[in-house]
């Protein structure tokens, strides 16, 4: 069926490994698992996610569930398109706020959206997500919570072996800041929207924030000139965002401030974030999330600010597979002659190694060392430095990229050393 897939061995082993790593990280941060139903009352998503969002307006699988007995009512039900609304519904239903403690909950499971299927985008996909939610006196609004969630995600991606991610963060302000900004944005869009793409013209009417998500190249200069939400934030929201950034700086998690990151769901307030990965192509978002301080009240619950994220498990798998593939294609070694005078010796060494079955890339003595390093890091697992000293002594300097270590290896040992390096 369009947008659905069967997962078969050996790939299912990778799914299980990812889930095991996620569970172990969540446990260390003291999260517990929640499992909510796969379908919910349609009204939950309409009120929680927002009527005008793409998800609710066109992507939900909704049906009328007819009453089977007099005592039952006919209901509109929907396959969950995301899990935050369900978690907050459960928080309200089970009065979890009454404990006075923060609730730290994670989930792993399928979600359903009628999107146009393509690589990395499916109609049934799996999300791994977590929420931190509770009454304000439990500290649920503290910027420390935001920073802690982001730091946990950085740890999770690193432990999964996904290097090279990028974290973008922004603040979309409080429930009071947003309408102010939306008015400013609408006013700024009015004279220019006619020159923008059809989607932007529609969004300018229905959900102007989403204009900032537009990827159409011709629209970019216009969007870059639009007012920024950062300028519409009140002092409290500004201070909150500054505190999140400061905590991230202190914890050493790298990030960039992306003024255009507003995300597609209505419930977000203040901090929003996204982790992306270059290996994913167009659908490059690995995960997204943010604060939803008003969500509980919007669906009939007590005040219960929270922050959470949802990570696309399918996209994690694609990223890991691409990284594995890239590793498998790496040469064993890149020989870097130090100076043009060593080119001949380097060719001789390359010939010897290649005859012994080593996959070798040969550099060029005219390159500066930094350039050789950069070239080698892309194509090989290790770099063999060949200068005058090395040529004379037969003891080579080998830099191993996976570990960042530099070792001296005798020429006679070189084949064994290089072929023994893990991918
Ligand atoms: P969202 O709930 O839209 O914020 O999405 C959170 C994450 O779920 C995204 O960053 C993706 O990694 C993943 N995701 C969302 N929609 C899909 C989809 N249709 N197929 C696969 N992954 C998805």
C-alpha cells in the first residue's frame, strides 16, 4: 500500500538496536515509558494540533465509528498523526499533575499521516519521542528543562552513532507574543505575497507562520526580508530563550539560532528546535520539538507547561544505513607525501601496499598538510604521513580518523595495521 512498508530481517535488527539505545538513554535521564492508543477522538487533534495545520486539514486518517449499541455514541476517530496530544490527554485523564512532580514520559510507536510518499516520508512511520510535563510549581517552565532535553538528544544521537547532526533552535514566544507577531507578519506579507508561490499565498491566509518554512528558491529573498519573531517577543520570552542558550553553551552542545524555525504544529510556544542531518536529502529533519505551555488547557486540562520532541525512526535508520555505506566505501589509507620530494617514495609505498591488498589513495606532495588531512578524512580511514624522516627510518606516522590518534608504525607492520582498522 502506498506509503507503507514491510520491515524484514536483517533491517529489523537495526530497528531493535535503535530502540534499545533510546530506551537506555531515556532510562539514564529518568524517563518512563507511556503507551497510548493508536487511535483517538478526532477532536483531540483538531483542538490540540490545530485545525489549520497541514496535519489536521489534510493528512489525518479519520473515520466515523458507528455505535454498536444504544449505550454507545457514534464517534469520529483518527489514527494518531503524532503522539504529544495523546500523551497530554493521558496526563489529564490520569490526573498525573496531582502528584506535583514533573512527568517525564517517552514513547516509541507508529504514527499515520496521508502525506505524499517519498524517500524518508511515509504514511505509516515510527516516532521515538519524549515529553516533560507538569504543573508550573514542579519547574515545568524552567529553561533548564529545555536545555536538558536538547542535551539528552545530542547524547542519544551520538550514542546511536549518528555524527554530523545540526541543531537549530528558535523561540516562537508565548501565547501572547505569537498573535502579535502573526499580525506584524501579515502586514509585511500583504504587499509581497502576490509574488510568492501558491503555497505561500494560501498559508499567508490560513497559517502565516508556515510561510517561513517555504523552500521555494525564488521566495527566499522575500522571506529573509520579513520581520523576525525574535523582535516580537516580550521580556519574559526573551529571557527564557537566553537562559536556554546559556545552559546549552555551558553544556557544550553546539547549535545555531534559526529565526525561521517555527514548526508546523499550533501548540508550540517559546523554544522550538530541529535536528537535521545532511545524509537525508530533502527530508532532512531527523527530529523536531519544542515547548507547548498551553496545550493541556487547549484540550481541557489544567495548566501544565511542557516540552518534548518526536524523532523519525525511519529517518534514523536511513541515516545510519547511509553512514554505514559511506564507511564501507572508505579506502584503508591515504598516503600523504610531505613535500614534492616525497612523491616518488609515496608512489613506491602505495605500490607495495596495494600489492598486498590494501586499498590506498595516493596524495600529492604539493598539498599543504591541512589540505591533505581534509582530503584524507573524506576518503580513507587513516592517513600515512611520509616525510624525509619516515622515508629514511622506515617508521611511518599514521593518523587514524575514527579515534583521532596518531601512531608510529614500522613499514613491515603497516599492512596488518591498516587492514586491521575497523570501518
Ligand atoms: P513532526 O511531528 O512533524 O514534528 O515530525 C517529527 C519527526 O518525525 C520529523 O522530524 C521526521 O523525522 C519524522 N516524520 C514526520 N513525518 C514523517 C513521515 N511522513 N515519514 C517519516 N518520518 C516522518
